[in-house]
C-alpha cells in the first residue's frame, strides 16, 4: 500500500470515516492516499506556502529597513539572522536575538536597521503548524471525498437528472474551501 506524502493534510482513515467507508480495499486505499496528496499539494499551491512545520533558510536584500517578512508562517522560532554583504555569515555578522522579535507569528522586527546590500540578510527559522488546523483538515477531507465521488465524471460539465433538472459539476475548489484557504493564503490580495 502507498504511504501518505509528508505534506498530507488528512489521513486515509479520516476521509473514509467521513465518507462512511468501512471496507478495506488496497486499490481504494491507494487512491485515497493519492487524492489526499494531490489535494494537499493543491492547497499549498493555492496558498503559496507549506502548512507543516519545517526549517527554512532564506536570503533577503538588505534595504535599510528594520523588518523581515519570511516566506512561511506562523514563525515558530528563529535559529539565526545574519546581516553580511560579503555572504560569509560569520559570527561577527550574527544579529543578537535580544535585538529582534517576532510580531504576530508573521514577521520579524529588528531594533536597528539592516544594511543596504543585495542578498545580505540570511534568515534561518522554523515555521508552519506542528498540528494541522482543523478547518484545513476538514476542507481537505471534503475535497478528497468530492473528487472520489466524481472520479468517473471528469469530462462531464452538465448532467440531466431524472426530473429534467440540470446540475453543473465544478472541479475547482468548493466555495467553502476557498473561504478557508484564503485565511492561510500568503498573497490573499492577488
């Protein structure tokens, strides 16, 4: 049986429990693992970020300002910040941890100013969620369930029902999923 990818926002058991599927079937279980991975990746792409807590090393242009907005959040910890126009990152360019703080788990405020030099700021930090937020997990479960239910209707955009009514099958995210994801999206205004 396939394993879930590291970025999975839900488990196969959670999806099967939600869908009230009790039988064990390796083919279906593998399909659920694939769908969970694809939906989780699509969520990360839509939000321009990774959700699970990981360590990052990022480089920024020094602009003479006093703030850094890392690519990932929430910021859990800062391992180091260097300001070095020579890109050596030695101990003499290490910014003391008492000279900066994390604001709203989203950005770093420095009690000084960074140099004005390209790629002179090196930030090593940990960001993301150690436990996936329940609203993200539920959105993933519901999107996987919907994709599973409609897996044989890939090319259908309109379906006539027995009573003559017409229903549209939309393969984009559901509206409630978009609302949830927009809360986590880095570039929500784009």
